[in-house]
């Protein structure tokens, strides 16, 4: 995503601090912020985390594996396939960069998200829950971290659809 697209993304989904943080990380080549657009307006976004994972257990067991994070589709555009398209675009970008596997974490009680990622071919990594932090961004650019237990899923990108 280009920095000049940020105001429209913030207007659609809020989280100015999050968008600013991710664009700064993208500028430092630590990740990629992708956005989906419809008729000139953003409908959602996802971030590809290329840095070491923040969670020690993920760093230890999945070293150098990129994470697909913070998938969000804005109202009223949910349940129309944009989330799937954003994840697929992220997979394609990671594959283009020569990466063979992607990972992601899902809060354990979010059964809908678990089913969504399983339908996209993600598989539980076969270990216990991981203690993650959910970062909620406030309008003033500050944030609050809330601990949450997460499943971790992985997917081979060598067989991922490249359409």
C-alpha cells in the first residue's frame, strides 16, 4: 500500500496509529500492508509481518516464517469474499518473495476465523496455544495490549493458488 492511500484507509476503518505503524514498518522493509479497494474506496486490509515474530514460542518453532496478521474487512463489505482475496494476495506476495510457508495466529475462541483459515488450507501447527498480545489502537495513536491465547496455523505456499 502506498502512504498516500492511508487517509482513505483510516477513514474507512479507523486505527490511524496502526496504519502509521505498519506503513513505517513497510518503509523499513519489515512487512507489507495490503489493502483491497472497491470503486475507489478501501474495503479491508491485511499485514504481512516479515520481522521475527513477537512471540518467543513462534520465533523458536517457526524461525524466519512470515506471519499474516490483522486481517480486517470493513462494514458493510464483510462476507463478500474480500477477506479471502486479501489472504490470497498476501500469500502470492510472500510466494513472489521466495517464501515457502506462511503462519498466522487466531484467538482460540474465534471459531469463525479458525474455520475461515482452515477453508483456505491453513493447518494447526500441532503445538499448544501461544500467548499473544492483541494490540488495540486508540484514536490518539496510543495502544493497549491485551493478552490472549491463540492457535497458530501454517500453510505451504508452494501449493497455494497463484491466481
